[in-house]
C-alpha cells in the first residue's frame, strides 16, 4: 500500500485522462492488486481483491491531503471499484461524478462512465496506440481505416482528427457503438465514420466490401465468452488481413492478455499471414511499466507488400 500512497503524495493534476499508479505491472511488491486512474475531475481506485475499511480511509486521506495542496478550494472526487471473483462493486467515495462525464486526450474528447461496469469507455493503456494512429494517418491524409472491436471508437476519432478519409467501426455491442457515435459528435468528425453494430464473424461480407483499407486496427477482448476468445479466434482474423489491406497498408494488432506473450501473435502471423511484414511493437505508456514485456499490453504493427 505504501507505494500507492507515495504515488498519491507526488501526483500532479493534468488535463488529460491518465494512469497515476500501476501496481498491476508487478513493480511494487504488495500492490499488485491496485491501480489508480485520473478521469478528470474524478480519480478511480481499482483493487482486484477486497480492501479493508481502514485502507480505504488511508487512501482517501492521502488523496484529500494532496488535492488540497495541488488544487486548493477544488472538491476531491473519487470512486472505488473492487473486482473480485468475477464480480465488481463500485462506490462513490467522495465528491461527485459529472454527467455527462467527458475527458480529454491529446485534444480529443471522450464520454466515460466510471460508476458502472469494469470498462469505463476509454482504455488508458492504449494511449500510445492512438498516438501511433494519429501519426500514421497524419502522414497519409485521406486513408481508409477499418476499426475492429471498435468499442467506443476512440481509434476512429483519433484517425479522423488526423485526416483519415473514412473509418468503418465494427463492434457487436450496440451500446458501445452508440457511445462511439457520441464521441464522434463531440469532436465534430461524424462525416467520415460509419458504424456496424454487428458480430464481426457474421459481417465479413460488409466489412470486405468496404475495403481495401490502408489501416486495419484489431483490438479485441482477450476473453469474452460468446464473442471472442483470443486463443481460438485471433487466428480467424489473421487469415483475413491480407485481403482486407490495400497494397502498402498496415495492420495494428493489439492483445491485452498477460498469459499470452508476443510470440502468440508473431508465430501465428508468420503462419497465417506470411505476406505481411512485422514492422514494430508500439511502446506502452510509461505509466503502465511492467516487470515483463510479454505480460504487458502487446501492440504490433504489420505491413502489407507495396503495389507494383
């Protein structure tokens, strides 16, 4: 717990949503179950095992003390979520959560919902992936992008802001897609986006007809029963990539499964999509440092052969 309290003691307010403390990375003994995120103006403490009341009081006191120093006169807003044995319990511990709750990242604005569900609407660990998309599309104005497992469509917003010509967003959750559409309106980039609230594996025809694409982003859940299980379903996507990509196009493959290392993606790509060339692994945000690169979020870039 002390490492978390130390991080709170040194935290600085920031305009963008970001991770403050990443105990899950295994770098802080005794804190492997803890994370602290800032979704301004709200802090979210997450524990992957129950915390005693006195521990919550410690955290609350530390947050209040630091907040009084760095934001005098401003109310402290913080939420606690306990995820344990497949269940989650979320509590507002102090202050309030705005509704709607909109956060920013590199000039983009996104709707979030920190009081319900385990996913809050914006995955903070994917910030560098979105930055990569911005830079990549920025160098290729007018690019066509396919955003698979789009969730709330943050990749799409980043791409369209950077100059993409069009983005096709696919996700089987109509609710997530609806928030994605709100995100596009928030940022004034509705024009180039289309949305398919469908099961990808039943929508290949529509997806293929919309191609080929200059960029395909694949960011699936690692395990979601009835939707996607990485160990069996990722291969089905890899086989399709060569036909989805335009000559010289790129694919961004993401995997957030600690039990599956980089080799899980690279070995299958060599076998199932041998025409695509590995380019690089996108670094994770510094705040998400991990004792094991294999255990951390994997974001890999592949390129299709250039045309004649």
